[in-house]
C-alpha cells in the first residue's frame, strides 16, 4: 500500500473512463487516507485563449472584467457557439476533433473533481493557474480569469468509509 500517488501531466492523455479506471486502481493501491497529488495541462478552454495567438478568445476580451463565475459561463456558451460553427463547417465539435491528439482530454476543475469523487476521493485542493512563464498574454488580456488559465493541479484523499 502507498500513502501518496503522484500524477503529473497524465490526465490530459486519458479519456474520462480511463481516468476513472486509473482512480479505481489507485483507490485499491493507496493506504487508508492515501493522497493523490496531481497536475494536468492544458485545461479545457485553452484552445480558445491560447491557440493561434488567442485569436478565438478575442471575442471574450470585452467581458474580461465581469465576475469569474459569469465569465466561465460565458466561455462555455462561447465554446458551444464555436462548436456549432465547427459542426456546420467540419462536421465535428472541438472535443471530437482532438480525440486522436496527444492531449485528447483537457479538463476543468469541475469535471476532474466529479471523476475523483465518483472513484471515492475527497478533494483537498483543486486550483487553476498559469505556472509557466510563457504565453501569459491570455491571462493579461482576460483579466486573470480562472477559465483562461492553463494549469490545473491539486490533491485528493481517499474518502473515509
């Protein structure tokens, strides 16, 4: 049995069901109260804020000063509109188009938390940030909005019982 599992730069390469299987395996391998330390990169909406110099995210810049939860909802709606455009023009959504990419499953704090909780873990901490000193323009252009950040990291512990 292990007390700590370290999962850095792994989740973005796994689909949700594969992450669930990984967490089920870790649940069996960890000692009671065992902890997972994790980091994943990129986050789900990085393509909006980073790809092609953040060209797609420019449409959200006028809203950068609204509160963080509202900006996140606006980003989800904006991504959905982009998916409608992609479906019309290419026949796939963004998430469908990246299924064969190296980073096939960028995630969000909410989705990752839900997968961990279903596997019997309690979230100790989950945070987003820009940890690398490159490509910080999106953070600056979007007033530090959490949904525009590129890194997701934290810790989860085996739930009691």
